[in-house]
C-alpha cells in the first residue's frame, strides 16, 4: 500500500525538480541559445536580402544556435552573457576554429551589429538590417 503512494509521489517530485531547474525568468533567453529577438534573415545591404539580386555575400541567417553565412556557418559553443538585446559568446566556425562574437540588437529590432574578436587580429564589425 505504501509503495503505491510513495513511488508516484517520488516520480512527481522528480518531474517538478526537472521542470523547475530548466525554467527561466520571463524576458531572459535560455543559456546557450541565441535570443529569439535576433533570429531571422539579415543583410548588410538590401540586395543581400533578395536572393534574385547580387551574390548575397553580406547575408546572415540567425537561428537558435547558429549563424549561417553564404560560405560558412558558426555554431554557438558557449555564451558569456545573453539578454534579448545582446549576446557575447564563443562560436565554432566551420573550417576556422572557435571565434568570440558579440551580437547587439538595436532598440527598434531592425539593426543587428556583429563584432568578431580574434586575439591575433583587429576586431571586425558588421552592421546588418533585418530582411522583410
């Protein structure tokens, strides 16, 4: 009789603990996830947003854990800080190793700045516009 009560209660407690541990505050992105506000298609120029124009070399696709470029991709490895407007993280870049990058979203959500830092080179900064 006790077994019929204790086992389900223990399983329920374990489920609640698992759920609460993975919970996050409203407005905070989950750890090691690119904020939802930054996801989508971005282009340095308007032509980068239109696949029928130009080569799209300034295009970037942002997903929950990856940045996609015409010639490569960068998978999120670890994030140092993350808010809906900014994420500083390390990314594993295809064929190039790990790179540190910061993504910053403008107040109106229409401009995304990507700053790439490399200890052996000058920082690279690119400003993208949201594609419609």
